[in-house]
């Protein structure tokens, strides 16, 4: 198909900036670019009909990390890096709460919990040591004496089985990931960002006119600067970056009469997560039960992981309680050797903001702002 002059001079006209990838990172980057530089022409390009990676397919936890996960991260990444990531997540959650009306994105601070079970045992003594250590490490950021505290008196209230200890984080909550993405998309469009969907970018080339984005659709896409926000899928465009796709699978039950679970729950150092969605139970994770198979970009579900999730559900959360599973899906996270995102200039006129890891919702507003600043330096 040949383009008309009208198309060439509007939708496909050269832009100041094209952002590739319309998930939360791309959306927040577009938001801050247009907020700070309203005169810039910005287009946001995604290969999906809607953003199709992690942002609309996650579990909707508004979290900055569970206790044992943060303790583990401190060991692997070092305490400073762990705190740096927590600080970004905490500020990011505030940013989300300040940008939207909570009811528009179902954002509520429900309280978060981590359940300790024989599935991944931790002794009470060790747990108390971790609580003391993480609470004091987080104090300069959160200014709270007791971010995490034992809440074993609530184990029965939630109907949890074989739970040796329960740790509460009163500052955690949940949101509606689809409503958040839609609301942010509408904000970005209202600021004048052009959104183009179903365009799969395959590579880029520097020319005298700017950066030309080669795409499967053969459309003319040229910009002075390009920001790549394709997270788990970045390797096809920037093969040397240390980003690995990590699939996360989820199941959701039909409403369960008398469901006792209320809030956002973690277990197994963050590998298991569940929450209520009204009277439905959403459960995800167990990726560590088949790590190799789950290192994939294929957005599918697998019997091994779904069975592992159901086994956890039957044993620890809903033993003897009848339920029906209505939905199962997966999304792809961008992981790396550590949980810090990559925001950097790749070369003159080309930038990236990727690797949002498993707790990315909270971090994307901060990374979007950083990326916008970096591009405009
Ligand atoms: C199952 C699961 C559960 C999760 N649960 C939570 C949670 O509860 N809380 C939390 O904070 N985080 C959670 N996360 C992580 C969080 O969702 C992500 O970190 C975050 O959404 C990443 O956003 P992003 O925009 O960087 O990436 P994505 O949302 O993956 O966006 C990347 C976009 O790039 C597009 N794209 C890819 N390649 C191309 C190309 N070549 N051309 C054009 N477009 C392209 C894709 O279509 C996609 O829309 C979860 C993730 C998963 C998968």
C-alpha cells in the first residue's frame, strides 16, 4: 500500500521522539516528556493491539517487596542497591496515587502479608532477625519504625493453613492493572502523544533525516531520538543488554462465598503471590518450579506451573473449599542479574529504559521520568 500525502504529513510525519513499547514504562516516559516539554512531537509505538507484555497481564500488587525477598535481594545485590530499588518503588507508588483518582484505578492500601509455610520454611528466630534488619535499613526511606511486623494473630482470620508465621506490611496494596494502563494511555493522548499500535519494530538505522525505525508493516517511522521500552523483548533490538524474559503465570477463581483472603499476599521469597479480587482469588508465580521452561517470550500457560499453583492453593489457601478456576494467563517480565532497571543512552539519539523485573508497576513512573530527563539532556 502506498501512503497518501496526508498520512505522510500527519501520522507518519517525522517526530522529535518515538518511544518503542507502550507498556507502563513507555507510557510514563511519554507522560513526562510531554508534561515537561509540551512542544515536542512524540509518538508511542507498540506491536500489540493493546500493550502486550507485562503491564496489562500482571497481578496488580502495589508493592515495594516482601520481607524475605528484600532480605534475599540485599544478599544478592548488596544492601545499597536493594535500598535504591525500594526507594524508587516507594516513590513510584506515591506518584501513581498522586496522578490518578484512586477509585479510577481501584488503588487501595489493603495491607500486604507474607506467609511462611513448609513450602519455603523460615524459622521464627530468623524471621525476627530479618524484620529487625530490613525495618532499620528501610527507615531512612520510609520513616516508619515498623514497616514489617509479625501478625500471627491474623493467620486464622485469613483461613491460612500450615502457616508458621505471617508478616504484615501495612503500606502495601493493590490496583487494577488494566484500568491503570488505560487511564495513563488516555492522559498521554490528552497531552498530545500519538499512539500507533500493531507496529512491530525490527531494527533501526541512522540516516541524515534521523533514526529510521524498520518495522514489519513497512511504515515510514523517523525520529530525531528513539527510546526503546520493550522490556523483556528488548534483545531483538539491543542484543547485548543483560535482559532475560521470565514468564509469570496466573490463575483466577470464580467468586468464592465467604472468601477470607483480604489483601496482597506473598510467599516463597516472592515466587508465590496471591490476592483477593472482590470475592475471587488471584494466584500467580511458582516460576521457580520450572525456571528453564519459564525463561521464554511465549505468552502461554503450562501444565507444570498451573498444577504447582493449584497444589499451593489446595494445600495452603483454600483446603477443602470448593472453587472453580475461570481464567488463566501469563505475561513476560524482563529480568537480569539484578533487579535494577537499565536506563541508558545506547548511542547518539538512541536510548533505552528496560528490565523492570517482577515488581515493575511501582518503579515505572520513576524510570519514565528518568528516561525523559536523560533524552532531553
Ligand atoms: C505475571 C506477572 C505478574 C506481575 N505482577 C506484578 C505486580 O503484581 N506488581 C508489580 O509491581 N509488578 C508486577 N509485574 C511486573 C510488571 O508488570 C512489569 O515490571 C511492568 O509492567 C513492565 O512494564 P514495561 O512497560 O517495561 O514492559 P511491558 O509491559 O512488557 O511493555 C513492553 C511493550 O513493548 C511492546 N513491544 C515489544 N517488542 C516490540 C517491538 N519489537 N516493537 C514494538 N513494540 C514492542 C510489547 O507489546 C509491550 O506492550 C508482573 C509481571 C508479570 C508478567
